[in-house]
C-alpha cells in the first residue's frame, strides 16, 4: 500500500501481505452486486439503469463498448491515410508554390536546421497517432483473450493513450497559426491543405475511440487466471 | 449469497478504472485517496479548494476574452505587415470545407476552455456559499467534465512555439500582448484542473451527501 493512502480500505482486505499484487485482496463492485457510476463515482445496486446523481447510464461492464471502440478506430484510421497523402501546407512565395505533406514538411524543417522542431512534428503527427492505433487495437483484443502483458502495464498503456492523444493536434494548430499569420500579399502566403481536415478528424475519432473503451474489462480478463501471473 | 449488498451503497466507493470496491473513508483535507489496485486517484481534497477554483476560473474567463481581442502575433517582411488575433488564427481555415476545421479550432482553443470555466463558476459558487446546488448543477458539471479532453489551450501554445520557429527565417515576428495573456491563462487552466476534486464536487451535488 502506498503511504499517502489514508482513505478507502478494500472491502475484501484480509490483512494478508502475501497477497499483494494479486486480485485476492480486492473485491470488485461487480462481485458485491453493485456498480459504480463511471462518471461521478456514486455506487448503485447492479440493476440500476441510470445514475440519479449525474444521469450517466449504469453498466457493470460495457461489453458493447468494444464495437464502438473498433468502429471509431476504423474511421480514425481511414482519415489518417489521406491526411498523409494530401498536402498539409501550401506555401506561395515570389519564386514558387510549394506543397508539403506532414512528413515532407518535417523533413524540410530538419534540412533547414531545425531538427528539434522536426522531431516534435514527427512525434505528434506520425509516432503518436500510429502508436495510438496499435495500442487501442491491442487493448481491445487483449480483453477478449489471454494477454502476456500484465494488467498494470495495460492500464498504464491505456492512460498514456488517453493522455497523449490530444497532443497530436499540435500540427493542426501550427497550420492554423501559419496560415493566418503569413498573408503578406504578393510576397508570401501560406494556406492550409486538405490533409489538415483529415488529420483533425483522425485525431478526434481516435480520441473518441479511446474514450469509448471500458478499462474495467482489462482487470476482468485477468481475474480469470489468478494462478500463473507473478508480477510484483 | 444474498442479492442485497451487506454494506449500504453510500458507504462504498468504486474505482471507475478497475472496479475495485472500497469502504468509503474521506481523507483529511490535503491528502489523497488512491486506488490500491490501479493507482487511480479517487479523492483529492484540498482546503478551500472551492474558493481557489472560482478565483482562478474568473481570472481565466477575463484572460480568454482579452486574449481573443488583443493582437496575438504580427509579422513583418519586406515592407509587408500582418497582425492577427487568436480568433483570426483559429478561423484561418475559412475557405470551403475547411470552415468546419476553423470552427473546431476556435472551439478547442477558446470556447471550450471558456465554457468549462463558466460551468465551474456556476456549479461551485453555491457550494462555497453553503447554499443548495444551483439549478441544473449536475448537468452543468457533467458537461464540464465531458468537455475536459477537448480543452486544448495548452496544446495551442506548443503549436505557437513550433510555428514561430518555422517562420523565423521567412519574416520578423512580434509577440503581441495577447500572446502573454494566453501563456498565463494556460498555466491557470492547468492549475484549475489540478486543484479540483471531482469526487468532492459530485458528492456536494448529491441531495443526501455521503458524509
Ligand atoms: Zn453518476
Ligand atoms: Zn482502480
């Protein structure tokens, strides 16, 4: 138990320190015949439909959520493809008109002596979105079959995806600032390309997909195999 | 096994992330109650948090309105000059289908943070004054929480930094007063989020609070 805990005591706590790390110490709300509201935390009997405090639907496990996760995931992925094919920025200077895709723009930056910024853009626009597709798919698959990855690690993966997904919007904001600011009549102008719309949609749908995932299922899948797993 | 739980529901707290059930003991102000199983913070009370949140929220509302009006950035190159406000940069995508993106950007960096601050003020003011909750307070707080991931002012600031580096060799950039206001409000938005204990707010919105 961590030191700062002073409040809740696990209902099933037996005082057996040996059990640390396994599920034996914890009684889930479902086993007690109650369900917690995922929005406001109020506890209700299992048969409750709607939380009287906040109006949220009460479900012990949102199994149907997996369908929503996959549907939103797929839409996000379908938007991500054109986001990388079409130009993100259209730069017009006196000499030329240049169109840059997400990756092309980052490569350009790296060549012009701003490798740090190029790395930020590549992280936010390529690495994070791709990693998110993988992690969400992995989590959705892992709750339906046995997984070699421990529940703590999967919970951590889920939290990281939920936290970091929003940061992919950086590139959209960069495009917004550049296209409004760089409007210097004949001299130079920057305009957004069609990829910006697809990219924004991709970020939004993957955020919704991650939000639709019911993380309580991660811990359920684990409860069924108490014997083998020995994580500390 | 009986169908009814032995402990009344109001004496329980359930982790929303992993479903572990605990008997509810509210920690003293300044201490947190953390889920032992998954590490989720369940309760995070703070002394006078309500008043602090309201003060921060009012400041942020003023800063957002001011930052939207004053010049944000301006550039100069070869005699040509352009100055924009935050609203201008949000509405940059204004041709054709990109208009949807313009509205979305404006919402993510200005209107969602603004709405969340005003909802927080609406919900918390009666609580701090020891009055019964405002009409529709539960609905208001529900919206405030639903909008939480969509408040992206802090991400916009990083976007600004990247954009500035990108155009330094193209033109000369000046930071307007709105830029500094926006930087300040981002810090306050993050602070407001950190000091608010969701459990305490929901609990005080209950007709029959658990404690
Ligand atoms: Zn509720
Ligand atoms: Zn937990």
